[in-house]
C-alpha cells in the first residue's frame, strides 16, 4: 500500500483509491506542505550580518563597550559637578576619591570631567574624520572604478602619489601652517586620509561593475550616477563599513599622537593625548591617576573599535569566512 | 621587469618632487620666522640674517635654488644652530634612528611571525587565544602609552633597565619594545590568518601524506606562502615605525632624527624642516619600492609589469 502510494500513477489511481483510507492522503498532503513551508523568516543581508555579529561574543563586547564610552563621553561632562577646565588650586594632585572620581591633576582640575571631555573630543575627531574620508573616498573611488580606462589610470596615479606621502609628516606640517586646533586636526587628517577608502571602493567597484545586474541596468539606459548609487554602492557597503571601523581608531590615534607632541588640541581644552602627555610627569611624582585614566580610556576605545571591526569584517563578508 | 622598475622610478621622482614642493610652500606659509626666537635682535641684524640665508629673495627663486642644491644632495645650513649643516645633523641623527628602526622592525617581524604561526598551529587552543589577546592589546595601546608604562614599571619601579638616553645596548631595549608592540601585533594577526588559510591547501596535505616532518611542512611549505601578505605590509609598517619614532625618541630622549624634525618645526628652522622631511620621505619611498620589488621576486605568480585591476 505504501509502495503504491509512492508510485502514484494516473492509470491506477481509480482502483487504488478504493483500497486506501482517506486519512492517508491527507497525511501525505500535510507532509508536503510542511516540507515546503518557510519555517524561518527570510533575512536580508543586514539582518543576516547582524545575526552573525550577535553570535560573536568579542565583537558584541566591543559594541557594548563602545556604546558605554560614547554615552559617557556625551553625558559625563554635562552631569559632572566639576568643570573640565576649572582649576581649584587647593585641590592639586588629589588621588581618586568620592568628590573627584578620577582624582585631580597638577592644576587642580577634575580628571573625571576632563577625561570624558577628552574622550568626547577624540571620538568626535574620529567620527568626523572617518565620515569625511568616507564621503570623498566613495565618490572618488566610485567614479574611478566605474569609469575605468584612462580616467581610472589618471585618478589612480594621483592616489598613488598621495599614498607615497608620509602621512603624519604632512599632517604635522599642515598643523603648523594652519595653527593648532580642532578643525585643523580634522582637515589635516582627512587631507590624505581619504586615499585608503578611495582605493578600497575602487577595487570593489571594479569587481562588481562586471556583474549581470549592472549590465541589465545599463541596457535599460540608467544614468551613471544612479547605477553607482543604486547598484554599486549598496554592494560595497560591507567593505566600506569595515574600513570605517578601522579609520576611526586610526584617526583617534593620530589625534592623540599629535596632541601628545603638542601639535593638537591646545590647553586649557582637554584631549586624551594631551592629558597623557601631562601625565608623563606622573612617572616621577607617583601620581599614577593622572596618567592611568586618560591612557586607559584611549586604549579601551581603540580596543572596542578594533574588536568590533574584526567582528564586522567576519559578519559582513561571508566570502572571507572559513 | 625593467620597464616596471623604470616606471616606478619615475613615479618615485615625481612623488619626491611633489613632497619637496608641498613642504617648501607649506613651510613658508606657516606663520613665524626662524628669527622670532632670537632675543634682542634689531631690525638691521634681522635683515642681515635674512640676507645671509637668502630669505629676502623672491620665493620662487629660493625654491629653484633649493631644488638645485638638492640635486647635489646639499640640504643647506641650519638657521637656529649656526655653523651646523643639515647634512651634518642628518649624519648625526640618522644612524641612531636607523638603529632603533631596524631593531624594531627585526623584533616586530620575528616575534610577530612566531606568535602568528604558533596561534595558527594551535588554532582555537590556549596559545591561540593568548597570542591573539596579546595582539589585540598591542594594537589598542598606543606606542606612547606603552613607552610610559614601560618606563614606569621597568625603569622607575623595578630599576631593571635604564629609563632614557642612548648610550649602551641596554638603553635600546625599552624604546624597541615600545615601538615594536604595535607592528608585532599587526604582523601576528596577519600571519595567523594567512597561515590558517595556507594550512588548508591541498599541497600541505600532499606534503603531510609524503610523510614530511611537521617542522619541514611548516617552514618550507606553509610559511613561504603565508608570509607574502606580511611582506606587502612591511612598507606601511616601516612608515609607521618611522613616524612612531618621533614620539618614542622624544619620550626616551634619544638623539635621533625625530627630535630634529619636531624641534625644527617649532623653531621654524626652514632648512632643517626641508632636510628631514625630504630625507624621511625619500627613505620611505625607497623602502616601499624595495618591498614591491621583493614581492615580485618572492611570488613568481605576481607579474610586476602588468597593471593590476
């Protein structure tokens, strides 16, 4: 009976149906429905990536750390009862206590307010620099990769030359010309920083533009700008985001580095690099908290970005996973 | 190959020229002059000084004459340190910076590769986790913080090693470690991931099937291919180590080139700024070039004369 059921044949169907009870047919039909039912909701690229990222404990640690750092950097200076620049001369070099959570520095400034204010500046520089890099890099790389041929050749020669420039040397020179300050740091960092993004976007676009769906768009007579925006960029998004999570910490590092050399944010404003430089004297004086807190916050920020960036790379680029 | 080298050489000259031009004009745009620091100089003395260094001539003329002297590898005279030629300063500072840089590169590459290989061989084991934790920490902690921590702990607290200056081999250890941790971490991660990839290849299985010793499989077969990505980033790493050495030299009071660079910028010593920038850039560009050539030799699959993409 079961055998006949499997080899259902139209010629035998009449007289087979006589011997088989009805419930067997319903049974089979239901099974078929179940087999084809979509049990799990279909996921788009981003949902799929998010699912993979969520499984990555280290990356999630990074993400949570980052959210905490950003929230503290935004709100801690506002809610702190101390000002980051106010000097209380009677409270110099106090160790961490109930009133001064991170202690005070040699000028009697509250290190808690100052550290988070510095973190705010570092994060701000990192994000803005990364977004400007993204903006210029995507447009430049997109055009270069999509146009190809001579245009690409000329545009990439220029990039090659810029790539050969010693990055920090140029940044330092620009800082000197434009005078130290926050906007100068951002201009200096982005003046040569967009090159990396442009190279990566170009490489991706070169690869994707040969796919059939782009050809289809071209056949419909879609304008170049629309093809780049609608067909090419969404497919490079993963790589771009990964590159950004690497650009932000390197911008933060550069800012700290410049401030440490005395070429970045100027006193009385705080920046983590500047505070680390101030804290250098702690080696001899033993006021460890003046060095520890800013150094710890920079390292933690860099750690969070790096770990998250690694996780994103795994999550957004399934081809690279093994 | 020859055409490729010639083409790259042309690009190098253009890049270097661009750097010289850019630096020259940026420097002259910068507010202040080298004589601002001189106390009690009256207008006449200032004028004489300007004349002595040809700074009163039109900028275009200064630029051309500087280019001309560069062709003879003559970097001019220092303004703030009278009697010192820039060539002399470079000759003093460069060997020190070079020693620090090379030590760092050797330490970073050796320890990075060893860590990476161990991590890949014990994939998902304890050594792997330890090595990768170390690598993430190495990437996250900026070199200037690493330097201060090292001084604090090893020099001031435990008195194991000298804290600063540059006079004996012992003095080299701390700055080298501080400068090498970042690059080491990058190399370790890169080696690990490319090693993991290579170890799954068929030819490794073949080597194993032939009964080769694990040592030979790793060193002769796997490592040769796994190290190619490491070679490609050596150029950028050298750049990082060079710029990193500015701050490390400052912290450890090492009489290298980094000190001259930062000092000259602050004192607007035009010829020293130009000299150090051009020298650094030239060195860097040549390193990048050598790395590319080495890559072509190490990996016969890469055809240098073919344009990529």
